[in-house]
């Protein structure tokens, strides 16, 4: 009888695809969020291959049954295999639309309790591929730089800490290295004398990236930056607007002006798709500001659901994406990857779709860059004791 039917099942029935017409997106997102928002006091851990799991911020979004229902709703009913090398799947016709994934994440984030502590901590892994065109005496090649970095930003004051590994470089294939040598071993990222690299070193043992970073360097001044142009402290971040329109205006006010003052709406959307996830990635946003950031992303043009993917650290995820042109590579897909159970943010990754003429050889589906979140949340002490008189 209906009176004995669990409310979650009624909600899931409403969020399932309607053969006679799609339900209202906002209502569908609200229903999914109601499945999600059930208290769960335990801390959730994120498993990272090759090292002990690191604690993230407490997650109270999903009770056991809620996690199962969300996995069904987001993975949805029809997924078809992806092209080889993509590390995921492409959606069938009934995958939950990208805007609803993001709106559901917004509502779930909004229901989180506002917490704080002495230090805001993030730990992340990152990689970037730099392409080089062919020359008269060498073929095109790419160089990959990757590293791990962690930050501890004080709730009060401006004395932050940073730690991590030196950046490492390596080559996607032996032929890339051959072409690099034929080109005279040019540019490697990092300070250098113009001939040899500075602090960037050859990748010998990838396990170096898997060691938990500890505080190593003091950082004076604001901890959070928008493309290195506008700096904010933890207190500034906690005061950011809590509505999508106001937050978007604030973010765009930090953006470097277009050459000649031109207003390119597509360039604005590209910038917001690239920069807004950084807030979700590493800024100590309040629940309402976090929800506003998700809603900004949900309202951008050209977004789509990708379906199930594997993130750069080997974790299962659900992705939404936007296709763009990259001058060095060609057509790429910039994906945002979320935990399939909680919709917590896991990573951003750039996937090559159509290589440009003359670009280094790489098959479609190649991951050419990423930023992956390992740990984030408030902590009350640093992993090691800093020098006296520092910190809050």
C-alpha cells in the first residue's frame, strides 16, 4: 500500500526519466537533494591508490539507502561503452542532464552545516601537458609536468603554510622524448637559466607524489587567488555572495579585462567554467556560497553529462563537461568529476577529443591535464609544529 512506501522511493520515482515528458528540472533536483540530505555524522574518507586514505571534510549528504538511490539516479538507466582510452563511458539518451546534476549538488551543499576551525586544509594532485609543434629537424612532442601540493590557511590572519613535492616532468611516449632531444631539449617548466631546468626534475619514482605533504613554506598574504590577480583571505572567502548572480558578478570583477575591452560571452562562459571549480576545489566556502557556485555552473551554456568516468587518481566518478578549443591541442572536453554517491567534488580533467593539425600525436580520449582533490576540510592543528610565533 502507498502509505507504507518509503518516501525516498516516491522521490526516486519522480526523478526517474518520464517517457511522456521530462519533469521540471528544478523540482527534480529538489527531489534528488531530499534523498541526499540525511544526517550522517561519520567522516568520509577518499581512497587514493598507493597511499592511505585521507580525510575530507565531513560528509552528511547520504545515508546508506540515499547513496544507493543517488547512484541509480545519476548513473541512470542507459550507459553505453566509451571510445577506447577515455577512462569512462558516454551517456545514453536517459542520463541525468548536467544542469540537474549540478542543481542537485547545489541543494545538497546548501543543506550542509556551516563549520570552521583553526586552519583550512587542502591537498591536491595536478598535471599539465605542454605541446610543442614540429620543427625543421624534429617532430612534434609533448612534455608532462605533475606534482602534489597542500595548503593550510588560517581562519584568522594571513600567515599560511604550503607543502608538497617538486614538480616532476616526463614524456607521454618514447617518441616524444626523441623529438624533444632532437629539438635541443628546450623549455622545461620552472625557473631556469634559459638552458637547464630549475626546480623541476625528471620523474623517476611516481610514488613520491603519493606521500602526504607537510607544511614546509610560510606564505604571507592572501591565500586564495583568482588567476593570480585578486587575493582573498579566509575571512574574505567566508563573506563572498550567496546568490548565483551576485557571486558571478564578484568573480567576473576579478577577471582580467579582455583586450580592447571586448565583451565575449563565450569567453566569459569559458572563464567561469575554468575558474568557478577552483572555488569548489580549494576555497573554504560557506554552504550557501558553495551552492551558488554550483548554480553558476548549472546555468552556463554548452554543458553536458558525460556519465560514469574514472578520475585521474583511479576513483569512480560522474562527470559533466564543456567542449572547447585549445590552441595547442585542438578540441578538448573540460570535465568536472563528482563522487557518484555524494556528488562531492573530486577532480577536473581535460580530455582530448579532436587533435589539431600539427599537434603532438595523441589519440582521442587522452587526458592532457588535471587537478585532483585528495583532502579538504577544517583542521585544528598542523601535521608538524611550525616555528614559534607563526600561525593563528
